[in-house]
């Protein structure tokens, strides 16, 4: 792992967006990793979940009747991840935690709103694709989360005794 600049992250995002058209999966890149095993695994799992939703919508194997259950799982998985991430950042004393926590709350609220729309059968597949593809989870992982990566890398480096 190495610290990445905002310009590098934006470049990767643009490359990924240019390679993907609306409704197509978004490629996972190893450069999206922060170096903390659990967060990296959760990020990759969420990324892959987003892709599975996009593919299911694209090949029309996902019906409106299935959407509440799909989003129920998504809300649960995202909640577990956000809780873990915030807990770790709090434990390590991340100074930007309050701001990051607010972004998490906004992201989760958007997903919960999509869930409510799905239950009411008012959810547009385009809105869901937009959220999972670029305007929600993926965007958060590739921009907001990358802000704390340099802090996390430094905080997790072993000291002279070999403990972080």
C-alpha cells in the first residue's frame, strides 16, 4: 500500500467511469485498498454487491418484488461496514471522524430512502443503478474514504515494539 493523492484517485475514478457505461459493472482495482484487511474486504464485498445489483437489473433478472429484500441486505451490510469503519477510526483517534460519520449517515439515509421507495413499489431502477454505480456507495468509497487512508496507514504502522 502507498498513500495516493486526490489527483490519482480522481484519475482512477474517471478511468473507471470512462470504461463503464451506465448499467455496467464497475471494476474493482487493488489501488482502492486502504491496507486494513477488514475494511478492504468489506469495501470489495460492497463493490461486488453493487455490481451484482447492476448486472441483475441489466439482464432483467431482478424484479420490483425482489427489491425490498435486496435493499434490506444492502442496508444491513452497509450498516455493519460503516459501524466497523467508524469504530476503528475512533479507536485510532482519526481527527476527521465527525465529518466522515456525517457522510456515512447521509449515505445510509439515501439507501434507506431507496429501500422505502422499493417497499412502496415506487423505486425506479435508474435511481437504484445511479446510487450503486456512481452517486452513492462506490463514489463514497473512492472519494470520502480515501481521505482517511493516509491517516490509517500511518496509524497502523507498527512501532518499534511491533504493535500498531
